[in-house]
């Protein structure tokens, strides 16, 4: 196993890595190399890109101090991150305040474009890669970890440059009373894992309990509102911590693209998701209705998304995967486009785009640049097509690699959650060839 794979092999809380022998490790490495060639996925970074990344991490504290004159200083604002236990970088953080008639929600995103811009080698490389590719226990990054895991990671107790989306949300309808997007300097108070966030929600005496409780109450309302409005929710049984992050990121992404489209009228990398035909939806619903122990409420058939939501709420756990797969089979692929026409069918948003993950998605990186400069890249349409194609390649590569893991006797979910460890003695391995 390469150094990259060892570094990426995060372990789930309370469990050790899956142990494999050296021969099986070579099989996995050969398979990855075959897939990288098949899908034109770049594993190693060119030396000049690594050098540029290393140079941009020098003298950053003084650089951040110098930036304070031009940015909002939010370092006194209570701020925290919530990520999987094996996350290598933290590119989003939250702050919240409850007012009499509204909530103020701050979503702070790592200001990647301060370091990665169209004239840089890292930008060129990011365009080639277009996204971070996640395989179980192995990751191909869009940006050099030298940069992404240091100055672009919102680690606790360190000043960091951020791009903040500040939203004033009406308590009654959760609509935007005000949206403000600006460059900032933040200091995260703590880095939480998802399970730690759950523990903080349960413990009234814990640090950040009040903030997590407040943001969960908001996120829960946002989640229920989305479902009522017809947003498709294929994973209805997420824990509270995941609900917080998902809903806050959706609200921030929607706010940014609302600003770009309605207030500025500029092209950007919008996320467009076409809807299935009525016949395709009917086919999916009939397939779901025929599953053992599953029943679609009669009142919801007129809106397939609401029908699926209602069915998932009451379906036996053993049937969830089959229901989700029946829907996914008829869903067209979402694409990046320079015009939001058509909206996002699954989310039921008229306009939507990505902003909250500039470390791992080209679309977000480019939208950061457009928001900040109001300058749209000349080759935006080509960049949209590139990002769409490479996302498809990444998903197909991941699926084929997981299939291979299954073929050689490994559980892809166990490997994904616990990582891998190569042992010399086959007798010590959980799995061998």
C-alpha cells in the first residue's frame, strides 16, 4: 500500500482498520492503477504544483494579519466545524445566533481562491482533476493536501481566511430576510466529529451544547419544510449532526446562487437536475409498491417525490436500499450548467449551485471566484462540461472499485469506515487472497 493509501486509511471511532496481507494489497493497488488509467484520474501531483502549494503555505499568519484590514473580523464569534472522524481537511464551519423574530446563520467556507486562482498552477491542476475522488481507504485530491490540509483547513484555535455566507432567516417561514456574502477571518473554537456533535446535543453541560441545539432546531425545521415543499429525501433517517450540516450547507448554497442569479444576473456553475418522465416515475413507483412490506400512501401518488418521502418514512429498514435504487434508476444525471434553467428537480429548487466545498469540487472553487470578482471565466461552459464529465468518471470509478473489493472478499463499507492496514504475516490478516 502506498503512503497515500496509508495516510487516507482513517479509522472509525471504536474500531480498528481492516487488516489485509501484502499480496491482497498489491491486487488493490493494481486495480486502482487500472481504474485511474481507464478514467483518466490523476493520482500524483506534478512537482511544480506541489512546489507552488508549499510556497503558498509560508508566512501565512502574517498574511492573515495583513488581510484583517480588508475583511470582516469574526474571530470573536463562536464557531465550530463538524466532520467525519477521518476527515483530512475542514472546509466549512458554522455560527448561529437567535434573535427575537429571526435566526442569524453564518456558514464560513475556507477561502480557497485566496490561494488558488486562474493564474496559478494549482488552478490548472484543479481543472484537470475537477473533483476529489473518494475510494474506500484511498483518496485522490483535487488540491494538494499540502495546502488543503493546512491553510485552507478551518482547524481550531488558528486564524483562517474564510468566505462567509451570513443569512438572516425569518422564524416564521425560514426565508431569507437578508443575505450577505463577504471575505472574513475566523477562528474555530472546536473541531467536532459527527458522534461528538450528537453527544453535545444530549449533554446540557457540554461546550457548544446550546449552539448545536439551536442550529439543530433550525436545521430540523428546514428539513421538514423541504419535504413539505416536495424536496426528495432519500435518506430520511439521518442523525441530528448530519441533518445540521446538510441543511445549513443547502441553505448557504441556495443563498449564494440566489445572489448570483437574481441580484447580479451573472452566469455561474449552476447545478441543474432534470426530472424523469411521467412514465419513468410511474415505473419506479410501481416497483416500490410491489416490494414486500412497502405501501405508498394513496394521497401522495400525485407528487412522486412526496410519495417516495412518505414511503421511506414507514418502510422496513430492509427495503430502504431497494426503494432508493428504484428511484435512482429513473433519475437523470445532474449536470453543471452556466444557466440554471430547469432547476434542481430532486431538491425542488428553482435555482441551485455549489459553494460550500471548494477544496473538493471545481464548481465551488469557480463560484467562489465569481462571487468575489464578479468575473465569469471565458471558458465557463467548457468548465461546466468538464466538471460534469469528471464527476461521472469519479462515481463510476468508485462503483467499480467497490465491486472489486467485494469480489476479493472485502466489505467496501467496512473498508470505507475503518480504513486498511497491511500486515506482513498472512495469519494476522482479516483478509487474504
